[in-house]
């Protein structure tokens, strides 16, 4: 049906066969003098050819532009280079904890000793050991082979609760040789003893009836020097049954013991081997203490096993 309509449209537009017309024109040209034809009928022929071409051309075709819908894709998310952050909630800061006072209840000075009164101290002099006062210090020395200990106690006053400190100058000392402070001494065989050795360790002992009971065994300390020569400050704080010890004003450790409540103060040295030991003590200061130790918890404690050390 469509082809029939197309043929009818072509005939309506072109009343004769264009191919036949061109063939007729060419036959006419072939039988005529071309020079004469060109000069005589050239303009007319041009007009005739133009009409034939126009009549034989098909209906004009005007292309139609069909709008194409743009593809709709997923929108690209916008990159946020600096995203907003939540504002942190500020909580009130806690006040700093107060620094613990390792010398609680420290009171007035009871006395100082410049070691100029030999009558207040035990003096010993022998070929093996000596305890003498010289140049404002208490000089303790051991020249013979160990084990050997020398002690010197101050005759007065009797001290209960107190804090005492003194300067220690170590001239000869090595290995397990020892030195330290004696306190709450009721005799030469009954007292507490804060001991430092020449290997950088410290411990707390109780001597009762000549038997040594370690209340706290050897602990390494950064304030205890190795060998000699060296200098340090030694200190003891005692209130009731609580005992605290110090080196160079630094707290070392504490222990509780109810055996001795008061007594004299003094110093000692101990030679462990064959080499001599010489240590001097000076600048002794003693302060009162007004302090009540907290009641210890009712828990079983481990009883230290006594170790026997020879007493000079």
C-alpha cells in the first residue's frame, strides 16, 4: 500500500519520465551541428535543463532533530574537606593531690651535735678498731680483718618519738661493708638499726639480746653509693611503732615494730672482709615529733627469722 502511494506521489510531481527526456535531448544533439546548437540554443537549453532537474528531483527532505533527553545519573556527592567536629564536653578538672609528707608531725629541734664533747659519746681505741671525736665529727674505723663491728652511742637524751639526720662521709668501704644509724637503744645489744652497705642497698634491723632480726631485708636504693669515697645524708623518723628511713632526704621505706619505744641514738660501721673501713658522721640534728600513727590493720604478719651476727 505504501509503495503504491509513493509511485502516485512521484507521478504527480514529475509528469514524464526524466530518463526518457534526457535520452531524447541527447539524440537531438547528436543529429545537429553542435557548433550551431551551442551558439543558437545554449541559453534555452540551460533553462530547459534546469526545469527538468527541478521537476525530477524528489520532494525536499528536511531532517528533523529529535531532542534527546540527557541521561540522568546519580549525583556526585560533594567532598567536605574539613568536616565539622563535635565540640568536646569539658569536665571540671580535679585538683592535684597534695604531695605526701613523709615527715608528718615534725616539731621543734631538740638538739644539734657538732661532735665536740667526747663525754657524750662512747670512745673506743684499739689496734683493730676505734671510735673517736675529731674535727667536729665522729670517726669510726676498722683496721683489722672482719667480720667486725664498731658502735658509738650518745649517752643522752633518751629519745622516743623524733626525727634525726646526719651527714655521712665514706672514706674506705667496699662490697658488703656496712654503716648506719642506731636508735632507741636500751643497751649495746638492744636497739633498732638503719643499715646501708657499700653495694648500694639498705635495710632495717632490730637487735635484741644480741640477735639480729631483719624488719625489712636488703633493698637497692639509688641514693646509696657504691664504694668510696662518697657522701650522703642519713635520716630516721620514729613515731610510736612506725619507723621511716631516709637517704639524701628521700624516703626509702617504712616498717612497724612495737618492741622498743625509746632509747639512745648512735652510729656504727661493720667490716665484712679483710679490707679496712673508715666512715665519719657529722651535723647531727634531732627534732621532736607530735604524731599518732594510724592503728595497724588486724591482719597476720610474717615473723622475721633472726640471723646471728657477731657483736664486738
